[in-house]
C-alpha cells in the first residue's frame, strides 16, 4: 500500500509531463506561426492537434545515423543523460497542497526531501554533461563548438542562478520546496500575496535570466545557433536520439517554469481562496489548477521571448553573465540581508 | 517504509526505463541502410578537413576555474542563508567579509581581462558626402589603380 501511492504519483507526473512536452512543441510552432503571420501546423487532426503524435511516430521510424568517426558509446549515452536529468528534476516540485482523498492525506509531490533546492540545483547542473558529451563524441567541429560554448555558458549562469536563490532561502529559511511555497501563502499589508517575486524583484529577474541561459533557450541558444553552427551539439544526431534531445529541451522548459513558479510565483498558492468558503477538496483542486495555470503562463512567456528577441553574440553573453548578472545577484543577497535585519 | 530519496530513486529508474524504452523501440522499428558517405562527418557537404578533437581556446579553462571558486562560494552561502534569520547581525557581517574577499579576486580577474572575450571588430563602410559609400575594400582598389597608372 505504501509503495502504490508514490508509484501512481510518479506515473501521473511522467504522463502529464510528457504530454505537456508534446503539446508544448505544438504550441510553440503555432505561437511562432502567429507571431510571424503564418498559419503553422494545422493539417493533422482538428487544428493540427494530432501533429505531436505524427512527429513522434515519424521519429521512431527514422534511420539512426552514427558517424564512423564518433565515439559510439558516448554518442548514445548523451541524449539519455539529457532527458533523464530533465525529467527527474520534477521529483521534488510540489504541485499542490496536501489533499484528502479516499480517506487518507496525500501530499501532492513525489518526494518532500529537506534538501529539495540543492537536489534541484545539482540535477540541473548535470544537464550540461548531456550537451558537452554529445558535442565531443560526435567528432564534428560544429558539435564540439556547440558543446564547449554550452558548457561555458551553463556554468557561468549557474552561479547567478545559485546566488539568486540565496535570497529566497534567506526569506524562507528552508531548503524544502514545500516550506518555501507555504511561506508564500501570507499577505503583505493584507492585500498583496507574499510571493517572492514581490519580495525579491531583483532576484527574480536574475534567476529567470539565468534559467533561460541554463535551458539554452533564445536569446541564449548559442550552443545550437543554426546560422553558424548548423545544429550545434546535435548536428550529428538523427532519429530517436535527436528526438530525446528535443524532448529534453522542452522538458527542461517545463521544469524551469515549475521551478520559477515554485520559488517566485507562489507555487500552488491561490490568493484569497480561503475567503470563498469552498470545501477542502475543492480548495486543493483549485490550488493544483492555479499551479498549472502559472506554469502555463511562464511557458508562454518562454515561447514569446524566443520569437521576439534576437540571439546574443558570445562575448555579449559572457559579459552579461559575469559582469552584470553575478554582481547583481550578490547585490541582491546583500540587500535582502539588510532588509531582514532592519 | 519508503524514504523520500527512495521515491526519487524510483522516479529516476522509471525515467531511465522510459528513455531507454524509447531508444529500444526505435531500434526495433527503424530501417538500417548505411553506406560510407552517409556515415561521414558532416561538414557542409565537403570532405571533413582534419579531426575535430583539437586544442581549445584557453579561455574556456579560465572560465571553468573561476566557476569552481565561485561555486564553492555558493555552496558556503546555502547553509548560511538557511539559518540567517536566527543568527542576526554578526552572521551578516561575517558573510560580508567573506564576499568582500571574493570580490577582490573577482575584480582581479576582471581587471586582468580574463572575462573579456574576443569581439568582432567589423569595419563598416561609411558614407562621405560627394564621394558616396566608402569601404576599406574600395579604398584599397583605388590605391591599386593609382599605382598601376
């Protein structure tokens, strides 16, 4: 009995996560089409809604080409690392309050570990291995450059990311993600929800920018800059292995949105819901819905940013990371500490 | 009794099974028609020139080294931040001193120019009244013409 509950939760999360990944790709193609005054995929199924299914089936039937010059073992290992890391970050994200269902209290997160935030940082920094190894193992100049750029970029921005989180930690006083969310359930001055975005505006900006760089999304997609590097680290990948990289990129986006929501946008908190007089079950369900809506909005923000902002040059990227983001993140810590003490 | 990290392990295992399952399924389904040209390294349709496992720009190593130092700093900051609320002014000042020492190192690296990356310095053509658009290339060809005449 004790093992069934986590298994059900894990299965549900994986299922929801992967469906969201598939439809995120579809949404991105549609939104980008609308932004560029095109139509986008609209042939497969009603409004093109079955396009992701068609894409996945196509990927399964594509030949897998591994160049003779490549290191075959690492070449196959890299996409696996990328996707597993991208998926497993979700294990510590709380997507709802404790819910009372079938006569028992169920906590709506897979593992409520007391070092949740450290686990999250550790795994998201593992993601760099997938990209770097794929770049090196392909034995292709473009891939190598993409992998190198990506490793330098990700470690540079990881610092700002870690430092931005410190501000949240100082306020919440815990590494447990659930406690951080609960802490955001208060109200500032009785009307403004105490989300960390209002308490830590500077930290929020540095964190979001750094996470954009971590997920290799535009304007930070130097590792796969198409005009100069063809495809970057996945130039030599085809078929399902390419598909895994593709899934990993979008799974990372979802994780990023969930983390941003949890740390800065109040997680599953639904402001003022206790004043409406819903039953406890309805409140719990609405909180899960609130979490979903917040994550969806952040995802939409990711997509819109990608299609409206041009790519950085590499020296601009490194300048921003080291000379702007890092001092700003440290400044945020000092400001936060000052305000807590005063 | 399953601990929280046990659940994470199960999650990881299911993730591995799922991803490996995808690869195995596609391995069963996909066609295999390789030939040497198809398996050659991609280089814009040309024969690849030399290998790709070459020496890299030293800046990447420098960045990695600076990262190591600052990452240790972040790790030190984590436990400090968790207990910060209860430890008051002294903890704040201690951390300020720690950050100041690191800042000195950071400023040193910055001034030394290790954070500067090569910038492109494009020479853009300029418009001069009466002469039209002048670019460096055109100036050079003009010079040549004078010499030849």
